[in-house]
């Protein structure tokens, strides 16, 4: 399931204010992140009106006692530093509402200071090597709304967590839970629970008590079944069950009328659960590697789907029901056994991303060419049948930004690639390309041109006109122009070589033109006739005349 759909665990950072009227004792915001600082600049503590301070991603090793001067601070981000302990003065920040200490090697005993921050609403302790949560934090902090504990070594939660009655979001991903934390089921204000990548074998029926639960992430666990009571979480809209041991999901979940996203990838379903086709509000559906051979006819009801992942299944054709999903923007059909696409594919007028990699197409599926909105096309064949050509009509896809045609048997590319104004990425690795069309030099939007492992010996002489190229790969080609040693030096060396070669060619052309003019002025006629005569072993009229005169000189006729 895409990480993009998970809730943003931190509000967007406010940009640094540069207005002179704020650069005084009434400065409210300072951003000193990513500055390679080893200590917090003491000047910061002079701004007693500060409300938000960003010091993340530095090398700060300690928090000085002067921190207590910031009586008005509400937001303090110290994540990604080298903090091992927290000074007692930190506990005096009575207005602090959001604290991030993630990615620091903090001693757990040092976290006791945090329990004095009674106004705290958001506490993030991602990857701080925690083995347990200090009980005093759960006892004293009664206003927590977000608790971030991802990437630690937790096996359970303290019973005192039930005091967090205002908790709305808890992030427990990548820990060592084998049993679902039963204590969570009494935190009735919970809206988001993230327990991805643990070892949980069951979810208790009491999960149904969480009437406000909106997003539930339990991917990559050991769940063989789901509790029917989950249907009582009537506000549930996002459910990630990917990579568990499920063979089905309870029919009672059909009552969840707010569902917009569900992840079932990596479960052995073998068929689409019937109730899914009732969730007409679905926007994202992930069914990757679920053993599917076909789709239900009622699948066409999911008219609001924007993203559908059916990759790594056993489909031998693209189900025609998909063509009824007119709002679809992303369709992944990679690694199936598909050999043909439906002629109605063009009805997906909003489709932007199409994955067809690793299927059984005998030739390029030209039905794709009717998708005028397409921006990314994946049709590399690391497995399955190999394509031998890409049609010239690929140029119809004027919106295309990225084309992946790697791992095929292509010997040539269509010239129409040069007429695609938005093409930014062209991946042709592991093919049989012998040359590139000169027209490729007209694709001015190109940023990445991947050509490794082909049969190329030379590049188009004007390739350096592609001024936006950032990545050009030529490894494992029998390159002659430019030579391999030049190609190994990177883009700048290749561009310089092409420029110098072009200058040499221009100079040679000028020399030829000058020589032709000389020949004409001396009465030898057109230069082309002179060349023609020389090829036949003939000489010019003037040369013949000279030889005739020589023959008339006495004594020269038989001289050897």
C-alpha cells in the first residue's frame, strides 16, 4: 500500500520569516535545521517570544540549561541529532505542545523529563531504541493527541496508556508486538492506529469499540482472520491488511460505508471478496499478489476508483470490467500472463500511469496508443515475451513523461520519440539497439536516457543539444564514438567529445568547399566531375594534353 496515503504525522513546516520587523525580541519562529550544528546556538535563547524552533537534522549532543528561557515555546523539533540525555530544564517548558526527539540515541531513563511537559499534545520518539515506554509519561501527560513510537523494540504497552483518553493517533510500526495491545481498545478517541510490520497474530473483538477509528494499518503481520466486530468502526475509511495470512475478509465489513482505501496485497485470496464491489466509494484498491485469475462482473461498480493494483497475479487478459472505471488514474497489471488488451481501453480517459511489465504480449499493444492522458508507461519485459519494436504511433502519446521499455529485443527506436514534448525519462536498458534515431535530439525535455547493455557503437552527433539531460548511461555497449574511455568519464566528457567532433566536421566541410572552389577556378570543371573521372582512373583534359606532348618528343617513346 502506498505510503503517500498515510496521514501526515507532522504539520508542514513554516518557512523562515525574513521580515525585518520580526528579527528582534518578538521573533516567533526560527528554522536552524540542516545546518551541521554541534550545539544549539545560545543566541536563540535571547528570543524569549519564540513559539516554534526547528533544530532537526544537525549533530547536537546536548540541550543547554538556557532552554528554560523559552517560556512561550510551543513546538520544538530536535529529531535526527546525537542527543543521549535530556537536561532537567527541558521539563520547565510549560507551554510546549509538540516535541520531536526521534532518531536520537536517547537513554530511556532520560525521558522522565518529558513527563513534566503537562501541555504536550504531540510526542514523537521514532527510532530511539526504546524497549519500553516510561510509565510516568503515561501517568502525567493527559493531553497527548499523537504518540509516535515507530521503529523501536516495544513488545507491549504499559497499562497506564489507558490514561491517554485524548489520544487520536498512535504509531507503533516496526516494533515487536506479537499480541495486539488490548489497552488501545478503550481509547475511544483513537482515529489512527499504525501497527504495520509487527508479529501480531490476532485482532481482538474489542476493536469494535473504537467508533471513531478512521485509519487502521496492520500490514505485514501474521493475521489469518479478521474480527467481524471491525464493522462497528463505522468511520473507518482506510484499512491496510497487506502481507498477512488472510484467505477472506468477513462479509460484515460490507457495512463500512466510508471505505476509500483498502490494501489486500500479499494475501492468498484467490478471488476478489464480493463485499469489496459494494464499496463504491473506494478510491484506492491494492490486490497485488493475491492469486487472482479473474475479476467479478460486479467489479465495474467501483466507478470512483483512482488507483488499482492487480500486479503479480494470474490474469491472462485485461478484464474488460476495468474499462468501465472512468476515473482510474493508476492501473498496475505488471507480472501477469496478459497477451491482449481490450479495444475499449481508450475509455480510461483519465489514466496517467499504466504498468504492463512482465506479460505475454507478442507485439506492442497498440490499444495503449488511445490513452491520450498517459504520463507513465511501463512495458519492460524482465520476464514474459520480448517486444521487437515500438510503433511510430507512440508519438500520439503527447502527454507521456516516462517510457520504460527495458529488457526487450528492440533494435531500433521510433523517430517519433523526438516529437514528444514532455518525455523526461526513456529507459531502453538491456535491449539490442544498434543506433539511436537522430530525431531523439529533438526531445528537449529529456532528463534521463538509460541505454546500458545494448549494441550501440555511436551516438547522434547533436545529442549534446539535450541540455536537460541529467542521467545518461552507456555501460556495456561496444562504443566507438565516443570511445568507451570517454563514456566512462560521464556526461560532461561525452558532451565535450560530441562538440569537438562537430567542430572538426564543420572544419572539414569548409575545407572541402574551399577546395572545390579552387578546382573550379582553375578550369577543371565541376568538382563532382573531377571526382567521377578520378574514380574511373581518368585524368583531366589538361593532363591528357600534357601526356600527348611528351609522346611527340623523339627518343622518349620506348624508354623504360
